[in-house]
C-alpha cells in the first residue's frame, strides 16, 4: 500500500502546484486509486494465467483421439 500513498502524494503535489487545493485533492485521490486498481488488475491477470497453465498441464496427461490440426476447406468446390 505504500506505493499507492507515494503515488498519491506525488500526484497531489503536482495538482497543488498546477490548480491549487482542489487540484491536489482530485489528483492525489486519482493517483492513489489508479495505482490500487492497476495492482489489482495485474494480480487478477497473473492469477488467471497461472490457472490456465495449471489446467493445461492437467489436461495434457489425457490421451486425445483424432487430430484437431486437420482442416477442411469447402470453398474450393464453390467456383
């Protein structure tokens, strides 16, 4: 959480210099909330990727029948 507070403080300083007290409040709040949202999004993305890898490893032990790499093109007979 220290990262969000540091980002909020820096954003508040910038907002204060540019727009005064209202700018400090808006920029500081927006900076802190933005960091928190970005961290949660990154965690969710990493977690979903880890679950995908785990499910792929689990499914790779099963024996599949047939070939899914074969393709069939029906457009050749349409001419």
